[in-house]
C-alpha cells in the first residue's frame, strides 16, 4: 500500500511514496540509489545492511520503510563531508580492515553506533560490540585496530 514517507536522509529532507511495508534496505538501494548498505542474509544476522536510525545501528533488511517516518537515517554515503572521508572510513583503509569490502559499510556504520555510545572502547568492548557484524574474509583483528584508531582521532588524540 503506498505510503508518503518523510525522513531526513544523510542530513537532507527526503519525501517519497513507497509501500510502507517495503524494507528500508530496498528503498535505499532501489528508490534512492544508495547502494552502500548490502543485502547479505535478509534475516538481520550478518550486518551488511546496517545503517543508523536516530544515531543507533539498525539492520535495514528487516526495518519497514514506514518505521523510519520522520526519523534521521544515515548511510555510509552520508559520512563523507566536503570530499573528506569520516575517520572510520580512513582508518579502515589505513589499517587494511577490509578485503572483499562487502561487509565494510555495515561494519563502519555499526562501529559508528558503538563509538557514539562509547567513545573510548577497549579492544574487548569493540569485539563484543561488533560480533553481530560478520566478515567472512577474517579481517576482524584489523577491524578492531581501525576502530581504536578512529576512536582516538574522533576524540582529537591523533
């Protein structure tokens, strides 16, 4: 059933007519052309589709479009500002925290959600906070190092 959806997407007001029960992942990828969030499992288990909604990481593959009505949604595409990558994006590159790159946008968005609630996490807290985001390439140790580096930069310590 068509639904007039209004939200703030990556800092910009957006309004579109979509089926309110359509999953946010497909609205982002198909209607809005934002392909950073990936379809991995479709069951909210892998984290490839992670975006922030009102600052918290959520699995967009299971969230209905109507559930983001009048909310703030941030995707990986919204992190870069004026041609400058976000500290997490830079740290993932600098620490080689990716291989195939499929999980990377979801990892970065989950890490950003983690750092919003805990700007000074330990390695153990990062590992626990990221355990629901799967990387089949095995880059987890580099991902933890990248998040530690980005956290320090975000605190102004680098």
